[in-house]
């Protein structure tokens, strides 16, 4: 009997242990399945976001292609059409001036029909502008390929969730966020932030002033945003990047290259350099931050621009000067492409409030194109008046001012949501020193709120 009881106890103990192991195994399997599911969602989200970012950036590829290919095509355009230097300046500069129309209309169009279909219109217009002749016309016509890819991209990329919220299409915005965020909790947090920023969740604080009225008579925080956004757009162009790229054949001629084939080869080297260092910026911009890349970019550009001027003014034409000219022109393009070029557009797209973002960004783009056109249309005339070397000394001086501007007016926006950046710009001390962290800004704001409540 004792043995039987002992046996029963043993059996009972054995059964209990087995049940315990079964429960533990079941829980482990469930937890493991959750981890796998979360990892699968994280991977698919990252792939989707990267694909959308690549396709969305194709419009900028079109702009970059036009700038790059024109520097090579202008060699043959000038000979084929027998145009003077003044007409050459006009031909190159008119690209930027005409693009003003798109910049002016892009903000309003983005608000009315959305970001996605605005890209589609831009791609169609781009396709309408190339001819089908040979020689330099083919160089320009090849640019149609990115616009074709944009057509396919429209079936992949979603509409901006912020624009959808502005249109009160909340469920569609949530669907987009589910595809681009790694957890449901993060989706709801981001959606709440966007709704609050858009004035949907807090309608009593929503001001119905027209957008252009707010831009013409901005609040102190919006004024600081506009100084940052428009200022960095202007510095991107008045530091001479388009002149360096468009007129690189003229620079290399001043150094001593006369053969068109060699001029084209040197110009291609400039284009390749630009492409490679844009890829470098792609990998560094979220790792190192916006401000560090801007500092490296503007300092490097200043040194290269000054070196171009010094090389052309101190040495006579020959192989040594040609090598220096190619080196420093490529260096200037490399430093631009790793910082001021791409970061300018990133910062401009991040700093403005949601309701004003499209038209404020368009206003910055207008200033960018105006500066580009003015520089492109005047470079040859200026260089004839003060020499090519003198023109680059001027660009070096302007680029040095860009360093000061970045230090004083451009904050770090890495790792911050668009709504958090808006909070940051509302703090005067943050804008003055650009060193205070967002957490400090939020704590300071909470202290102020608590003080108001207690009083």
C-alpha cells in the first residue's frame, strides 16, 4: 500500500512535471513566434521604407542629371549652334529660372492633390521636354529613364500620411503608418503626433490664417525656421556649385586642356565623383547627423574653392595646373555632395510645421533656383571681368560665410520626429546655441506649464 501510495505520488509528481514542461514549452513557442513575427515585420518595414525613399528621390535624380549632363553637353551645344558666351550663359541659366515655375506651383499642388501625384505631374512634364536627335540631344534625352521609373514607382509608394491627416483621411494615414513603422504602438503614437500638429486633434488651437499670410507675417518661431530653411537653400547655390559643374569645361580650359575629348573625360570624372559621394551621404546622414556633415561639407568646399583660385592664379597653364584643377574641382563637388547638397533638402523638409510645410519648402526651392540661375547666368561674364581664379576666390568667401550660418542657425534634427523639431524651434535658447538637446527643451516646457498651473 505504501509502495502504491509512493508510486501514486511519483506518478502524480511525474504528471505535474510533464504538464509544467508542456506549459513552458508552449509559452516558449508562443514567445518565439512573436519574436519571429516582430522580426519579419521589422525587415519588411525597412525594405518597404527604403524602396519608397529610393523611388521618391528619383525626381531629385532628374535635377542632378540635368545639371551633370549639361556640363558635358554644353561643349558640343556651343559648337553645334554657334552661340556666343552670353547665349551660353543664358542657355545654362534658363534651366534654373524656368524651374521657378515648378517650385512656385509645387507647394500648392502638393497640398491639393498630394505629394505622390505631384511627383507624377513632374515626371510627365520632364518627359515632354527631350528631343530624339543624335549627339548632345541624346545626352539630354537619356534623362527620360528616371521619369519612367517614377511612373512605375507610383504603384509602390504611398501617399504622405501627414497629407492624408490634413485631408482628414485618418484610416488611410494609419494604413500607411502600419507599413512604415515596426509596432502598432508606434503607429498610434506617430498618428497622434501628426493629428495634433495638423490641428485635427486640438481644433480649438487651430488658426485659420491663410498659409501665405503666415509666411509673409511669420511668428518668431516660424521666422527662425524660414531663416534656416531659405538661408541654407541660398547658400547651397551662391557658393558656386552649379557654376563649378556647368562650367567645369571652362575651368579646365583655363588650366590648359584644349581637346574636347579630354574636356569631356574630365567633366565625366566630376559627374562620377558627385554620384559616389551622394552615396556616401546616404549612409552617413542618419549616423553622423545633419550638422556634422554640413560642417565637413562647407569647410571642405571653402578649402577647395580657394585652392582652385590659387592654382589658376599662381601657376601657368600645363599638366601640373590641370591635375590640380581636376583634383580641387572634384574635391569641391565631393564635399558638396556629402553635405550641403543633400542635407539642404533634408533639413528644409523637416523644419517647417505640417500645415505650412509644402509651401514653405516650395518658397525655399524658389530661392534656390533664383540663386542658381543668377550664378549660372553671370559666371562667364564675371570670370572675364575678374578672371576665373577671381570668381573662385569670391565663391570661397561665400562658402566661408556658409560655415558661420550653419553654426548659428541650423540645429541638429537627427533622430527627431517632425513634430519634435517644431517644438525645438519654438525655444529661443535652442536656436541660439543649437546645442540643447530635445529632452531639455521638453523638460523646460513642462516646468513652464507647471509654473503656469500652480500660479
